[in-house]
């Protein structure tokens, strides 16, 4: 600056507190009571948005007696839906009786909860080790709760549970079951294991994904066959592509195996199929072709020129218009919308419940203090 003294005086006035601090207004941190009240307001807003637009922030809460009756009913439902077994022989007997039904087996330890990572996380200090172990056990408790909630909701699947004891007996049981990590969830059909999840990391989410992909069943009785056709071979595939071929209908075929990338991508395909099913005019059809996961190249993969799974094939008028080799859900949604745009087809508007949910979330954010 040209006038250094003036500049220095201005800066000192800017950063020097007045002698009389009573004229200053300081933003004091909220008290514990204020933080609790703020949290309670946010919880009430969140609960109101979950109940729907017709409910209010002052809706009646359930009494302790009602909550107790609800928990007892849920516990009875879990006992009815989840069968406790203790030996591989009991597992084999149940698989023989299951027939066409999917069987999900949860194997947990009494005091063990492994992450399933290549190298387990190790704490540097004893206090940290105790906290880390408590976090792991809490994660397994959440997985157990998710497993029980899923069993209550999904009536077309059988749920089994084995608790592995500590010591040599437990190690022998794990060896007979062919597992090395606790917890582990296995999916069986026709007496054959289709898929296995090992380790607590990501297991809560993967449980729902595996049930949807392998068991063809989602929460609240949603069935995948109602939205995504199941193809059993090349004949089924070409029949799906050519039947009712129309330039104004986009047909999407997912080709995959029971591998983790395909299982991760399938919920997005299912969500899109359900969304487009609500359209007044039929503009899309969805299907999936599952092939066995073997070392040799399968004939379906060879004829369709599939090098990686999952691969999504797009058809209009019986002709292939594109393909996507990715398990990224965003890529899948974007590619389908691009395919529709290239054909001059307008996607359906968002479902009413989705629009209402978005409005409720905006109102909840506005109501936050």
C-alpha cells in the first residue's frame, strides 16, 4: 500500500478486540439440553417423513405395553421362521426337505466376529483392542438382527442358524461346513451351495442383495420374476429378444453368474424394472440369463461374445443396439436412459411415492434448526 501507516492502523482496528467486551456477541456452544432437544426434533421430523405426508409431528407414539407386545410378536415370528441347528447332518436333512425353496444358513460364533478382510485390523494398545473387539461384536449383533428381520419378511425362503462354540469342537464344526471365517452366510438350492458371504464387512447390505439375486425374493414379498424374466438358455434368450419385437420397446438382458459384481448390480436392474413397470405405456422389458460359473467357456457366453460378467445387452426391434460391461449401478441407469433417448423414447416420470418422499425430505431439511 502507498500509505503504510494508514494501512497498519486499519488492520489493527480490524483485528483488535474492544476494551468493553460487553458490546460483543459471542456464539456460545449449545448446552446438553439444547442438543438433546435438537436431536429429538430431528427424529420427530424423520419419523413423520417415514409415516407419510398425512401424518404430523405430533402423531401418537406407541405405549410401552404396545411396544412390548410388538417385540414379543416379532420374536415369535423369528422363532417360527429361523430354525436352530447344530450339526452338518441336520443341514443335509433340511436341504433334502427344502425342494425348490432357497435355504439361507447363518453361521456365527459365540465370541468371534471376523471382518473377512485379508488382514484383520489390529489395535496398537490394549484399550484400543478392547474397543475394537466391542465394535466387531456390535457389528455381528446388527447382522443377526438384519438376518432375523429378513426372515420375518421373506416367507418363500427357509432360514437356518448355527452357532459355533469356542475351542476344538467349534473348529471341527467349521471344517465340516467348509468355512474359515465367522460370521458366514451360505445360500443353498437343490442341495447345492450357490453363493457364500464371509466376514462382517458389508454383510448387512449383501444379505439383501444375495436374497434378491439368488432367491428371487425381496423384502415385503417382492418377487423378481414379476419384473425381470428368468432365461434358462440361448433358446429362451432369442425368444425373449424376438417375440413382439418393436422399435419402441427397449429390451435389456443381463448376462452373469453368481459372482459378486453381478449380485451387486442386480438391485439396480430390479429397481429400474419396477419403476418402468408403473409407466402407462410399455417401453421396456427386462430379463437375465445366468450361466454356471465354471472354468471353461460356456456356450451362451461364446455365442453372445461375452468376455466379462455382468454384461448388459440392449435390443430394439430384435437387433442389438448396444452393450454395457460394468457392475456400476450409475453406469447401468445412465446407459438405459441414453438408449431410450437415442430411440426418441421418453422415460416414465418418477413414481408418486418417490416424488412424495423427495418432498418430505426437503421439508425435513427446511424444518431443521
